[in-house]
C-alpha cells in the first residue's frame, strides 16, 4: 500500500514538473526585469545629475521621452517600458558625450558652473557605487556572472572617479576641469553599463528566455 502511494506521489510530481518549471522561470524572469529596472533607475539619476549642470542640458533631459528611438530599436515593441526609457536616456547621454569638447582648456565647458550643481554631482558619484552593489546583492540569484562583472567594472570606475576628485582638490586643479572630467566619467560608465544590459534583454527576448 505504501509503495502504491509513493508511486502515485511520484507520478503527480512528474506531471506537475513542467508547470512548476514554467512558474519558476516566470518568477525568475520577473525578478531579472526588476533587477534591470533598478539599475536603470540608478543610472537615470546619474544622467539627470549631469543634465542639471547646464540649463540647456536640463531642458533636453526633460523632453527626452518625446524623442524618437535610435533606428536599431525601432519596432521593438516587446521591450519593457523601463528598458525603452533607458534606451532614450542612453541616447541623451551619448549625444552629450559626442557633441561637446569636454577637455577644452581654451573654452572650458563648465567655466561658470554653479557650486551647488557641482556639489550635487560629487554627492551622486559617492552614492552610485553603494546603490549598484545593493542592487547586485538583492538580485544576486537572478543576475548572471557576466552581468555581475559589468556592475563590478562600473563600481570600480566610479570609485576611481571619487579618488580623482580628492586628488584634484589637493592639487588645486581648476573646478571647471574637475567638473568636466567627473561628468564625462559619470556619463561614460552609466552609458556602458546600460548598453550592455539593454543588449542582454534584447538577446533574451529573441531566445525566448
């Protein structure tokens, strides 16, 4: 009698296994999307901080969601809305990096920088590494190893940016040059991490993962 019950229980488990796997995969996918969304939100706060360094950048940031998507993303309606937002913000950041002479000493980009805006950027550079590490810890089971490596490289870059700021202050480097270097690194690292995560999501959609 016991063996019959055991066999019946095993049969039920076998029949339910595909359903359980489906629900587990769905839950994992939801958690992965949540992890990516949290990272995008952290990077978005960084873009916004840089945008607020100059009034014209702040205006462009405010209107970013009304801009068209880059050609390679047109028609990709399956991407989550937070990812689409991240694509538009990535386009904003790339435009800033490409359109300006960040290291010009004849015409410094931040010659008339507001001290409050510079202080806000410094605070942001101190916050972003702990935020990224907290997201990594919260979703470590859902993130793949290479994604964790991407986060680690971004954290290392932001940590180096903070070291640079301390060194530049000791050396009395001009404020406009400190701001330019710090803002450039902030955008570049955020753009790099965001691009990798977005491409990962695009790939997983094509694979049905």
